[in-house]
C-alpha cells in the first residue's frame, strides 16, 4: 500500500509539471489544460494519468511486442512538414518502448510527416528502418510505416491490415489531428485542415484497435487531436473554437475519436515525456527518459527536417512558443522528480 501511495505521489508531481501553463504570450488559452486534465483523470477514478498509462503499458506490452506510435500534423499551406510538437513526444516514447519494454516501436504517420518523425527519432538514439528489417534487429531500432492519404474505405482497409500484420499491444497518438462529429479535421484555430489536401485517415487505426481491445492512448493539448473524444463534452466547454469552429461545417473543432486513456498536457510532447518518465520510474531505469543533451538533438533534427513551431510559425528551436532551454529544463525537472523518488 505504501508503495502505491509513493507511485501516485510521484505521478502527481510529474503531471502537475507537464500541465503548467507556460505557453506563448499570444496563446493565453493555455488555461484550458487544467480542467481538461481533471476531466481525463476523473475517467481513471482520479488516478494520475501518467501512472495509469505507464502501468497499462508495463502490464500489456512485453518483450518483442509491437507498439504503434502515431503523429500527424502536416497540412497545407501553413504546416507542410508538421510541428515541433508531436515528433519529439513520439521519439521519447520510442525510447521507452525499446529501452524500457524491449518491444519494437513502429512510427506511423502520413507522407509529409515521415521525414520529421524519422530524423527526430534517430536523434533520440534509435535507427529507423522499414518494418521488415527492423523486426529482425534487437538493438536500438524503430520501424516506420507511411499511412497514405486515401478515402475512408481505403483507410479502413489499411488500418485493418496494419493491425493484423503488426498485432500491436498498444496504439498511441501524440498531437495527431482527428475528425469532429462531421468528419472534418480542424486546426487549433478552428479552420478546416483538409481545405487544400486530404490528410491520412490515422483515426481508423484507433477504431480498429479499440474494436479488438488493444490499448489506445491519445496525448493532446488542444482538443482537436485523436483521443479528445474521451472528454469531448469538456473540450467543447473550455477550448476556443471547439464547439463552434470557423469553417463552413460549423460543428466545432473538437475531435470525436476516443481512446482508453487521454492525456491533456500543456504541450503534447510533455504528456509523452510524462509517460516515459513514469515508465522509467516504475522500472527504476531513469536513463530511459532522454537527457537534456538528447532533447536538444531531437529538437534540432525536427527543425532541420522542416517542422515549425506552431506558435511562432517557422522552423525555430522552440515548441509552442517555449524555447529549447525551457524544454531542456523540463526534461531535467522530470529526471529530478523520478530520481529523487527512487532514493
């Protein structure tokens, strides 16, 4: 019982850190995260989200299993290669899956996001290869799969085939745009992201995984991402443009896709880091979580591949208006929390 209390206290400290409002000055709506996090935790009987997510992963993912890690935020014309928020979270979780769970992380994203995901994960210390090659390697490696931009029926078929072939034990999305009640995918500002080009139907991976009882996790920061449907009512209450959007559909930007666990964090990457930190803590292996030097390498690789800071609007060394030094400091604080808790 004493151990459970300590685990929960550690997770509360971690979750408190990654839900602090530290966003860009022009994005004063960062206050939305505390109520969304409370809603997500209530769905889990009030237990800290990072603890539930980490324990579920440890219980369900074993050596040589596969975990699908999904990210997609590239859309024309504003974000041709996506954002710096998302790829770093995926890279951190890829480390956790590989070095902590001895399983194979499989990066799944659209054609415009794949280079960013690949390079960021390489900077995190993992080679990224085709699945047919990666599955034969037992060292520091991740697999990659491109999910094409096709219609609903084809997307459904692809998702069915991927779940069949890889038989994942978990499917996790980090900052991945998802459809609202009318099937429209929105930007955080409430605009239709498919006005210029079709996006990959990654939501079908979550429909298929849920139908088969596979663990699903959605990490969000705005409510227009996969997993937000788990707390959609609260998303619509507190997030600007979530209930009434700025595009012709009029149905709001809130994503309706549900996951078993949803983790609202101030920056989606941070929610992924929190889960990585909790797995590292529970396994008593702090080095699973990237250090500050690796964090910088990850962000540099992400930016050099074309990802932009969604708040700044350009390929600069920051995430949602929070600079690289602050990102490194957050990683250091996470290490401090888990390492002190292990003393």
